[in-house]
């Protein structure tokens, strides 16, 4: 059964995989690129600090909240169709962003770009699940994971070089080229597939879930700026909770739900969702926090900080693919769990590095974090589709991707708020409490000069408080990563229950070997 794909189809499979990989590499560039270009964008298009924050937040909000609905659309109306529509729209919107006349249109375009990216990602991943079986599928998804990881980790460096040479608008040119190549290959070589039992999209479920997640993400993004007790934030979170409850009621009553809630009874399914969120707090938040620390607090140049960040991101070039190859000899749960433990060791080690440590001393724990997160990174997407029937691969990738992308957005907002609170606590212990909060907020954004200008604030005290808070935050992230590794070992290592828990052919032996 595992040899159902004939030799003549191998070249077509490779081109299908290349198409999805090109789209996967383009998407993180649209997240990291504008973040690097933000000062230049603000100088050209204007806009308040809040409007500039939405350059990143608008894409994150719509991308994360649309993935689940996009997965359902892919299963119901065709994976190839949704992929081509999504990639085409993604490319056209990216081109339009390069000529946006002002910040309002730019932010609206970023929101539309997130919806298109969700369609392309869900359609492409679901289509890929139909092309490969068993271990070949895990290896294929590991290659896609590598492509996505490379775009996420090396996007800031590539964008910085392009901005320096051609201006900030050029970063969207690269995205357009990648999207056009993905569209051409997908149109030529992808097969159209859909769920034969689908009866159309569960629109009440899709709308309630998408709106609930959008309100929740929006509330979390506003909270660090306005406070958790602010009426607008509380209203958004309360509305989100009500809509999530409504979504649960809807999904229990419809014949063909967008999200089969009974899947949460299976430990392997729950373990995959937790694994999806792991990179957010073990790795992705560091892509934002560490450059701020290196440049804004420690005073490194952008080039020096970029070189140092390579230690964190370089393992993503090869290790996710290597993790797929390791499944020949080791169970996926074991590889993922060990990777998370390695990552936790790196986080603990980095917490012991005070501000101003020598470059090599900081680079070594950063490299260990990158090595650790690279192992589950290449296997997560394949595991996501291994715990549901093949026909519902779109739903699986939609759930998994929603957990991962929404988790990244929430993690960035929450971790920034925690770092600010920890820093303020340390400052309040040694200086006037009235200025601790504003100083902490400035430090989290890397503006130590403005923080030092506040009354009763010395640069030495600011650096000491920030350094202590950063170390505490890393220890918290280390603890969360260790707990995640334990759950991954316990849940994904369980034997699938034949007849009750869905197992994809070729995955059963890999999963049961962990028992």
C-alpha cells in the first residue's frame, strides 16, 4: 500500500512540493520584512505609533483567525482551487502594498494580505497531504517546514539588505516573485482534490470561530498598551468568550462541523496542538525580543545584531529536513520532545548571560535554542495531518496552523507585557514607583535613552532592572518548554486506538513504536 505512487509521478510530486515551499517561504517574509522596514514605512507614509503597530498586527490578526475557515473551504471546494486563489491574491495584494498611498490603505492591505495568505497556506498544505503517504508525507512536510522557517528566521536579514539597496518597497517585490512562481507551478502540476463527504462550509461555525479568535487576538494586542482592565479590552475578551461558547454549541449540532470537537478526546490530537504553540514562546518571541535587546539596550549596531541572530536562525536551514530523515529510525514524538528539551537547555543557558556578555558567550546558547526548535519544526505539519482521516486534511492543517499562528501573535503580546511588568517591578524596588511603568515600557521597545531621561532614572539601574527581568522571562519560557516536552512525550507517544482514533496509513507504525 505504501508503494502506490509510481515512478513517473515522482517529478510531478517534486514540483508540487516546490510550489508549496515557494508559497511557504514567501509568507513569513510578509511578517518579518515590514517589521524591519517599519521606520522607513513610517517616514514615507506617515501615521501615528498605533497605526504603525498595525502594519504587523493587521496581518497577524487576519492570518491567524482565517486559517480554520480556509481549511474548511479547501476540503469542501477543492484544495488546488483555494491554493491558486490564495496565492494569486497574495501576490497581487503584495504588489499593491508596494504602491500604497498612505498608512491607512497600507494597513487595510496588510489585513487583506493575511486573509489571502491563510487561503494559500491551508489549500497548499491540504493539497500536499494528498500527494504523499506515510513517512514520505512527514519528509515532505519537513521540507515545507524548513522553507517556512528559513523565511521567518532569515527574513529580517534579507529584508534589511534589500531595504538598504533598493528601499523598503522592494521587499514586496521578492514576495511577488515567489508567489508568481508558486502560482505557475501549482496551476500546472497540482491535482484537484476535495473531501468527498463535504456538504459545503459550516458557515455559522466558521463565522463564529473566526470572529471569536479575531476579537481575542485584538484584545490581547491592545492590552499591553491600554491595560487588561480597560473597558474596550474587557469587552473584546468577553465577546470572544461568548462567541467561543456559541461556536462549541454550533459544532455539536451541525452534521458536518468545521471542527470535530470529538477529536479533543484523543491525546495525540491534543499533543499536536500543544506542539504547534511551542515555537511561539520557545523561539519566535526571541526573533523580536533579542534584536531589541542587542540594539536598543546593549548598543550593538544593526549589522552586528543581525550577525548574532544568525546563531539562532541558522539551524533552520537544514535541521528540519534532517528531522524528517530521522523518522526512519526514531519516533516523531521522541524527536520533537528531545528537541524541546534541548531548546529549554538553551533558554536556561541564555538566562545566565548578563547584558554585555561577549558575543560568543551569547551565540552558543542561541544556537542551542535554534537546534532544539528545528527538530519539531520539520515534523509538526506532518504530525498535524497524521491524527485525522486523510479526507479532512484541510481541517487538520487549518486547526494546526490556527493554533500556531494565533499562538505566535498572542505570545508576542503576552511576553512583551510580562517583560514590561517584570522590568517595572525591578525598577519600583529601587526608584520612584511613579516612573517605573513608563520607563519599563520604553525599555521593552529598546528606547533606553528616553527611559534614562525620566526623573530618578540612571542608565545603570535601567540596564540592571531590564537584565534581571529578561533573565526571569527566559526562565519562565524554559519552564513552559519543559512542560510542553513532557506533554508531547506523554500524548504523542501513545498508541492510537484502532477504530476510535483516526490514523493515516503509514503513520500507525511510527506512532505505535513510541508506546
